[in-house]
């Protein structure tokens, strides 16, 4: 079978397309014929061993997210059957409960081989059927980006209708956060460097948009959109350069979901605001299988349409990663197997 591998050395040059022996499922395992994959910024870091020892060992099949069809099952499998369309879960051993180190580090696309292969063999506990209304590309976007947004807004918060939510950017997690916040009846503000992207975000349901390039000090006008009260929840994706402003426009007692560090990973923020306003600073790393299945039920019931910016051919993984790095996308970048 075809498979992309990072070979010999951790860099983009050693990410190569080759072949591997076809796997066969043992007891309790399922064999998937992969249909599509989608990219996360994590996949860029893995290629350069950005997670240190937790990235895994070479050779490694990259990319965390995908969808496939069950083509064979091992003895004792009951969760799925041949013909089912399923997504592998990102945290393969985090079924339910609180996160532990063991649950957080057994992840697809490093250290466990990821989705950029024609076939995958996984434990039945590590796959979930996906809603029928989704295309393969849309389904492939769900395991990391969608679940991260769901964990932030649903698992770790209790947003009531009319709550004010601020979302940073228009990438995969951001747009899922916009869609899930609207499902909860929230009023959503999106910040972006692009007026064109803000217009598209409004078409998806965003109530307000602020161009942070035109308005670098966006905290004050953002807070004014809440009547001066501040946001109930901020989906923090920027990190170093955005966190100080987020702390200036979160309401007392509000939740700030720390998800991304796209503008830098160092902490340089007025921490006194966290204390004096009793802000909840919540780190979010995807979520459990229980959370994923709850999210899938909501996606199916409300017929949520994940936003796919562009689909590349399987062989174009390097081109797709370069496009992801450019930041030009609106929504998710996918690959068709």
C-alpha cells in the first residue's frame, strides 16, 4: 500500500511517499481503507519533531485526522461493522474521564502512525462512525479541530443563550467554534486580519467582525460589542501576542480557552487580571472519545457543515502542508485518498 513516511531525519525533505506492507486486523481490531485526511498545524510541528520524544520514532506516517471505510474486522469486534464509515480518534486511549499523561500522548500522527496511508489497522475502541450527511472531506476534519472547539465551548463551559463569545481567526478550530457557539445561542465576534474572511465568517453566522490588522488594539472595541461587560468565553488561538488583549476583554468569571500559540508560545500577559477578575484559563487538548461521540451526535442532529477550504490529492501532501503554513486558508485543508 502507499504511505507517506518521515524517514531517517525530522524535516520536510525526508517526508517521502513510498510503500508499506498491508496490515491485517487481529482480535479486537478493524482495518480501514482511508478515504480522506485533513491537516492541523500540529502536523507541521510533527515533521520537525516539534513535540520532542512524544513525537515518536522514525519512520512515522504523519497526519492526525482522517476518515475511512471499515473493510475487515478481527475477532470479537462489536462497535463497528464492515462498510461503516468511521473516523479514528486522535487520542487513541482516551475513552472517557479526566486526561492523564498516558491518554494524552497516545496520539495519531505521532507517536502512533497517522492517516496518510491507504490502509490503517486500529483497535475498535479507537474509531467512531460519522454522520451520513457529511462528505468524506468534511468528516475527515472532525477528530482534532472540531472536537477541540467542542471541548472548549461545551465540555468545559455551560454557555447560555445570549452569551458573548470571541473567536480568534478563521481556521479550522475557529470556524467550528463559531458554528458550535451559534448552536448554543451565543452572540459571536470573530477577529481576523482579512476583511474578506470576516465577510465569510458573517455568512456562517458571526454577529460581529474586527480586523486586527486595521485595529491592532482590538480589545477595547471588542469589549464595547458586549455593552462593556466583557466576553463570557474567548477561544484563544494566538497565544503570546493575543492573550494580553484577551485578558482585557474577558468578563470577570469568564472562561478563556487556551488552544493555540500561533503568534508565539511565551507568556507575557498581565496575570493580575486573571486573579482579580477570577478568570478561568482553561487549556484544551482535543478531548476524549466520549466527547467526540457527543459532538458527532450534535453534528448529525443539526446537520453541521464543516468548512473545507481546499482539497489536495493524496500525493500532494507537501504542497498541502505548505499551503497550511501560508495561513491563506479559510477553514480546513483536506487530502483525498
